C-alpha cells in the first residue's frame, strides 16, 4: 500500500508565488539592514545542546528540538535502563535513582537552534579575534521550536535578526526604533506600534513589591497579560509565591495608559525608592526624547510597562512590534538589550542589543491587508511552442539569445499537441508564446501571441526582443 504523503505539523511547503512573496519581504529587510551598516553572517542549523539549554528559561528549554545521537546510543545506557526496568518490576520505586538529565545527554548532544541570538553570542566569543567591535551583524535563517502550531505560530520558521555588540550607547536602541520604522514603511505596512519597556523597570517593580528573588517568575507572568488577562496573571503570580500584598502594589500597572510622558510620571511615583527602576526610566526617556526629535515615518513608539518578553537574557530596553489596529496577530517583531550574554561563553562585559522581524507573521499581515505588489512574481515571460526537432532547434537558438539579454524564456520540451502547450502557458500565467512553423522557418520570423489579448504579430528577432525586453 502506497504511503500517504504528509509533512510534520507546524511545517509548510511553499509554492512559487509564496516563495516570491517571502523573498520580497526578506529582500526589503536585508536592504534596510545593509543601509544601516549591518553585515551578514550564518551559523549552523543545529548547535551543541549545552550552547542552547538554560538560556531561555524553563518554558523555552522545553521547546528546544533535541537531535538523537547517531549510532547505537542506547547501548551506552543499557545498564542504567536495565536497572530502571528491574526496579520498576520489583516495585521498589523508592530506591530508584534515575538521572534523566544524564540519560538525555547520552542520547542527545545536539539540538536545533531555538533562535539566532544565543548562537550569535557563541559566534562572537568563538570569533572575537576576527571581529571589529562594535560589531553590527544581521542574520536571516530558520529556527525550530516544539510549540503548539496555530495561526502565525509554526515549529519551523525564519527569523530576521540584527544585533550590535560591543557598545552600551543608547543611540543603538534609537537606531533600532528607526530601523523598525524604515522596514515596515518600505513594506507599506503603516501604523505598526513599536512597544518599548526596560527590564530595569521590571527589576525595580519586583524590588518594590518584595519579589526580587522571583524576578523571572514575575516577568514571565506579566508578559502574558495581553494573552490571558489580569486575573489569570495574578493567579500565576500567587502560584509562584508572590504575596497578596505585593500583587496589590502592582494594581496601578494593570491600568496604566496614556502618553509616554504621563506613564513615565506614574512610574516614577511607583519606583521612587528603587535606584535600578529609576535608571530604567532614564534610559526610556532618552530613547523617547531622541525619537521625538528625529521623527518616525509611519510607526508609533509606545511605552508598555507590562511588556516583559519572558527570555532570561534581556537586561535593558525591551522591544515588541504590534501589527496595525484591526489585525489580529501576535507580535511581528521583538528584541532588547542584553548586557552580558556572551559571559556564558567566556567573554564577560560585552553589551549587545538586537531586534528580530517575524517573517511568517509579517507575511500573514501583508496577505490579510492585500499589501503585496501585484507584480511580485517575475516568472517566465515567453514560452516557445515545440512543433518538432527542426522547429525546436530554431526556437532554442532564439531562447538562448533572449536569455543572454535578460529575458526569461523557455521552450516546451515535448512535441505535444498545441492545445496542451497553450494550456500549459495559460496555467503558468506566461504572458506570451512564440510559434515557429514552416512559414516562420522560411521567412526567418517568429509569430508572437499575447495570451491576454489573443493578438498575434509576425516579427524578426530584433523586433521580438524589443517587445519582450
């Protein structure tokens, strides 16, 4: 029985039109990256497990795809597995000491990359003697996450990242806000909101409510406010051991709104006893003041103090980009400042900041708003009909000359019925076909047919080239 073809959940095939649309987005992003001085790099699709594990928090670690070691990896753990089975059969489970982490390392030492930021930190440390700092890099490559597939969320997807390492200057954050604005304006996706917060403000809030030791739990819960609502966020905080008194002090945050300056004023009153929190506010004020002077083309910068992005490595500014109002979609971009990410690989005190564009979600938004250009596909322009060997050789000579002049041209490979060849051209939306029969061979001409209007012209090669160019 023949196997039914299928692909894993959360992955996709792309047809020619979809590839053209994705390339359109990536080319615009790449063009803007290079305009801002970023250089391209690439890293392997999989890394050593130790490079990735422990960098994304417990939730992120669970979503990392691990790769089984090649060969008979089970042979290495035979004795431990036998002990596990024997103990289970004997029913004496209390005596069982079975180190799952140890077993995992023996059967899997590599993992598919979860994002591009941690591999980039590894790259910086590994190649630090070849890099000129500050180092501005961009990277457009796929990543993999064992997430639950849904609209805009896939298990295999591309990230488009830009980072700067080796500088603590807040002008880098200012430029990233401008870069977001430049890319989405070039895509004609107007009205996106660039949300910004600062991890130091979140640290300050945790300090004020007496939950400094639960900063990660606090920020992970707060980051879910838009998704699960205020009450469920509070319930999660309680489950993590944050006191009712502390949660009550957070109440002003859940309803904080208004202009940038208004929110900052309220934050200062909440964080007036926290040095780190006030430092975070100063950094946000610098970014906002700079953008106010420089201006944005079509995007809007907005302070969002509930924005936490539950990743462990952000230490300063945090970014997230929301689609225009009315489009139901998760974030289409995000990033932030990480002061010491490279220290985990042996290079401390190397500050960095970076942002990412969510290619797949941007695609869905452009599709929903009908923003892709009508001429996005640059497919074959002319198909030569095949009437037999002698005619086909003459056609192929013309096809070769047209290609040399940059015209996308093809010869139908088989001497099939004319109706079949014309139907093929129609289905592929090829705008012109050329017919070369006995009459054309004798006169040294080509009959060009416009597939939309049905109009036909008998032309010399020079005139044919002029029409198709």
